[in-house]
C-alpha cells in the first residue's frame, strides 16, 4: 500500500483533477488523501466569520460562491448535465448549520471545525466520483469515522491505537483497493467534527501510512521538491535532495510550509520514507525524507509571518521563572496558541506566538497574573539552520531585530517587518 496526498493547489481546478487521475491511474493499492480545493478553506473560514457576526445573508452569499466554484469544476470534468447528489447534500447541510445554529463564542472552535471540514468532504466527493467514472474504481472513506481524535477542536491529535481499529474497519472487505479520504479532519469522542491544524492533511496521510504500514508516502505539490528556503523571500533558494526526519521537524516547527509539523513522528516510528514530488511531473524524483540521512547539507532558511510578540514584565520584580512559567504556558495551551520562541531575563519574558483571535483574552489573563504585557503584531520570526559565517553576518545584525538566539546549529530571531 502507498499513500498519496494531494494539496489544495493540486486540485484547484478541473485540470488539476485530471492530472491527479493521470498520476494514480496505474496504481493497484493506494490510499489517496485530498485537501480542500484551491482556497476553499479560506472561503469557508469567511462563512464562519459571518456566522460569528450573526450575518446570515453574508454567510449564504459566500456559500453560494463556493457552490458555484465547485459546480464549475464538476461542469468542466463531467459536463453541465451531470449532478453529484452528494455534493448538493453537503451544501444543503452547510446551509442548515448556518441557519439553525445558535452561535456562542465559547463554542468558536467547535463551529469552526464543523464548517471548514466541508471543504475536504466536497473535494474528495468530486475526486472519487471522477475517478470511478474513468476506470479507477475506488471507495470513498469518511475520515470523521476513521480517525478518532482527542476531544479538542481546531488542532486535534489523533489517537493512533483507536484509529488503527477504526480505519481498518472502514476499508475491510472492500472490493476496491484504492481509497479516497479527506485530509485535515477527524472525529472527537463525542461525535463532533475536529480538524488537525491548518495544513493538517499531511498529518492525515502520515497517520494512514502508519496504520496501514505503507511502503511510502508521497506529497504532491506545485514545487520541484523541498527547497532550503522560500524563493519569494530568499532568492538563493536551492532544492534539497535528501533530508532526515529531525531536520524536517525543525523546518516545520520553525514555520516552513512544506510539511505539517505533526507529520514526521508517525513516519519515523515505522521508518516510512516521505517523498515530496512535483504535481506537474509524476516521473520527477522530487525530494525524500528518511531516517537514512545524516543531516541537511544546505543551510535551511525559514521566515514565519503572522506572529505576535508578547513582552511580559513582572510588576513586583519577582523572578519570572519556576511556577510562573507553568502558568503562562498553561494559558497559551488553553487557547490553542502555539509559542514559537521564548526569551527571558530575570523579570521579563518575551514570547513570539502565532496570531489568534484569542490574543486579547490571553493578555487579560496574563495581566491578572501580575504582569504588564506589551503586544506587538508587526513582527516576523526567522530561523536559519546550519547557518554559515557569511549568512550569520548577513542576517544577524539587522537593525530591526528585537530578540536574537544563536546555537552552534541554528540562528533564530524576531524582527519588525
């Protein structure tokens, strides 16, 4: 069994879906994980935002736009006279949720997950129907039933032991040996829909590979492989042919968009190789992540935007360390906020965190603990792993730097934009 994962850019239009068919048509044992098409997740987030503001008209208008987008792909693939009833049913369910839900701010993550999950349900329904219509017989799998996650919304972890039982049950005795399932989503113990974190489809594919003892996992993207930097930011970016699990985790944690941070652990546990391959050329080598590589031989440069820098100052000049650390981190965890960099003095604590709609509530709680809190949202975090002397001197003395940390292997800093 192989596992293939196709991201939203790979299936953003009918041409992408046809290309997916070309890639998978000769496979015999395959589990396909598909993300939402194009920018559908963003579109559904805007539906959720309208729901938050109790603006039903705006939500319906955005749902109609999403329907038109998906309908256009179906028309191109199958003809305007073809109706996929499952797609109409899904849009009907989405509209009913918006009309009939009594939204409470305390349930924001629950309803966020419920709404954005429709993106993957729609994409896999269209892909599965198209493949079946072109001789690639497959079984559609509802990953909300196959994946049991913790009772946590917006960034849930998968219970691997329980998921092994569920997923194998879902595909047992299937005449088809090609399966199509959603990335990014699962089901909580109480039966509600959960999501695995933004870009979590990679993690979904890794869990499937782990459970089914796959020979390999391939992520098909609109790049030639793994680059050591984003070429839009760092013009000297180069392709990395081979990478080990540890360096990949460091890249993902630091903000590289190539692989979701949770992806590597399930693969490493069973030494399953992960290929990152160009969607436009199925015969290209791409890059491979495996346990058989010592380290990366190119410096890895990552810029993480969408950051907020919090500076916590102790009002009574007591030390920030010890018990206060635990209370601060527990506050971030309670709001599902990821902390990316920590720097402290005796009485000050600096933290670069992911932006969130809960920032104001977090600041309020931290102030109630006895801190004065300064909040800046005009910052970005940069990580350079395996930096050279030349790179250090190029980047480490930027006048915009607010915090800088250096180890023998990594240079990290937060700077104003």
